[in-house]
């Protein structure tokens, strides 16, 4: 095996781009000015100051439309538990985030797959699904999709919100990558377009501060947020107030915005290096070039077995996640590469190892 393993597997940045000094200093300031809130039990909505900050950041929300959670996966799990029951029809993108897929499968809902296009969910296929019966919720990852890397177009955002009002279903706008477009400003959220109160938005500080801080949030109609906050309070009293106080300090001091600019630059460099290496060393691979975030979804030639390729690749010192993990069925010739953990100068070596593993698998002479 050539050197250390290069892992394109985890949706997490390498430690060298975590803002550890800024967080240390923010923690010290938070414990000087906000220690009473930070060190006490809070309430179900989390830190009220951070709820206000998030509402202002979105620009069109009141603070009672926001609750802070221990990361956005928890936010999604709470929302699913609150809105869904066995047998409900739930639209999921294909491919989709593996962890939310698992949560939905555990709830016993009926999963309705809708494929992704280069500009997000195939709205025609969603309309066909709606004509076959009522849908309770559609799970949509709007920006820099995990795992597909694509971003939902503005036109489709408008259409989805219209359809939700017309057919009375919830949209769960799962949006942890919104603040990480490589060029320009983030697109309008579906939450901001929603006049019928059918969109619940989730986002996170995992990708803009760090995943270990475990601070995310839900934003949506005040009535639903109120019910969810009550449930949160009955379950865990309050989320982690110390972490939220530190995040609020980063937000208020401008460190958050500075870090977002820094992280976007690093991610773009990593993505560019990966794309160049793929074009050179794996020309059969088809992919949408990501316009932000962490992930690139690769389709290899029909008939390629990516779970088998992964086993081969691991013995070559490289890893990724095989496509079937993100699918209800199929995905066997696809895989997800996360460029966030791989510094730009390691991308070519990582791709070369994948290409080598593929060649060996196909020639029938595994390592
Ligand atoms: C689409 C999506 N939703 C939710 C999450 C969970 O994020 P958090 O760390 O905020 O729980 C992730 C993390 O990778 C994600 O990709």
C-alpha cells in the first residue's frame, strides 16, 4: 500500500481547516459575557440569542420560527418523528443522504423515490408521484447536494413550493451546505418563498464552524416550531447551551463569516484538484461538477460493482462510499467522493489509487 490511506469517505473536513483558535477564543469570550446562559439548563428552543441571530440572518423570520438543535440530523429526526407515521408516503431524492434515508426507513414510511437531475429533483417525476396518491413530506437537499453535488435551480424551488401548497405536503429543506457556494451568493431558500407554511428548513454550523460543535437548527411555521420545541424540552430539557453560546459569539464577532470565506476557498481548491484528476485519470467517469459543498457523485461504466471496487480500493489505501448506501435500490455503478477531507495536493494520488483498483478488478487480478 502506497503511504497513508486517502479517505474520500467522510463528509467532514480535515483538521487543518477547522477554526480551532477562533473557537477557543470565542469560548473564552462566551464564558466571560454569557456564562450564566451557557452553563445553565435552557429551554427547548435552545439559546434565545442564537434563535434571534438565525432569524435575522435569514432576513424574513421571527425568532419564534427558529429552534436550535444538537446538529441538523437531530433536527431532521425530530421533525420526521413529529410529522410522519407508518405508511405515510415520503418523497426521497435518489440518491439521497444515507442517514436520513435510514431514519425514514426506521419509521416505516412508504418511500417514494424521485431521481435527481443536474439542477436538482426531477419535478416531472414528483408530479407523477403526486398523481398516484397523497404525499406527506418531500425531503429535499437544496444546495451542494449530499451525495450528488448538485444544486436545486431557482425555478424548481418556486415550483416545489407551489406544488406543496397545491397538494398539501411538507417540504423538509435540508440545507447544511447553503452557505458554501464556490461562486456568488446562496440561492433563495424555499422557506423564504413559502407563503402556505409548508416548508421546514434545517441547517447547521457543522460545515461553517465544525461538525464537533453539534449546533444546527430548524426554521419554519411558528406553530410547528413551538410543538417541536416542547417535544425537545420533554426529551432533553435543552440542547447544549455552552456550544450554542460559543457559536453565537462566533456569529456576532464576524468570525463565522471570515471562516466561511476561508473554508469556501479551501473546498473549491480541493474540488478543482479532484475534478482535474478525475478527468485525467478516470475519463470514463461521469459527474456533475459541484458548485459548492463537500461532495462529488461519480457514475462509472454500467455493470461496475462499486461495493467490490471499494474493497479493492481499501487495500490500495484509498476509500469512498459506494453508491448503494444512498439509494433505495441500485447505485451499484456509482460512488460518492467527499473532497472536504482530502487536501488538494493529495487528490491526484487518491484518484490514481482508485483508477488502479478499478483496473485490477476488471482485469481479474486483485491486489
Ligand atoms: C444533507 C445533510 N443533512 C444533515 C446532515 C447532518 O449534519 P449535522 O452535523 O448538522 O447533524 C448532513 C451531514 O453531513 C448532511 O449532509
